[in-house]
C-alpha cells in the first residue's frame, strides 16, 4: 500500500516539476483535492502509526497556533 502511495505521488510530483519548467505564463497548475482517508494513509505509511493516535495530539495547532509545542512534530 505504501509503495503504491509513494509511487503515485512521485509521479504527480514529476508531472508538476516538468510542467513548472515550461513558460510560467502558459502553465496551468492542477491540484487534486485529497480526502482525510488519503491523509491517514500517508501518516500510516510514513510513520508506521495509526493516524487516529494523533487525534487530540499536541497543543500548538489550530487557529493562531496558540500554546507551547509539546515536541518537534507539534511545532
């Protein structure tokens, strides 16, 4: 699952990189919206942890970034 996720995103990254090198005036950037499930999949892939473990994690996120970060992930 992770390898498929990474390969798909690398392909999209390369497409963006190649289109970005062309004339800026003629370039149309397309961004696909992603779901919360895709975010959870990415977190699982990168960290090896269930994304739900991060529910309620930290104190720095949110409007105005208030609070003291609990660690480097929270910054």
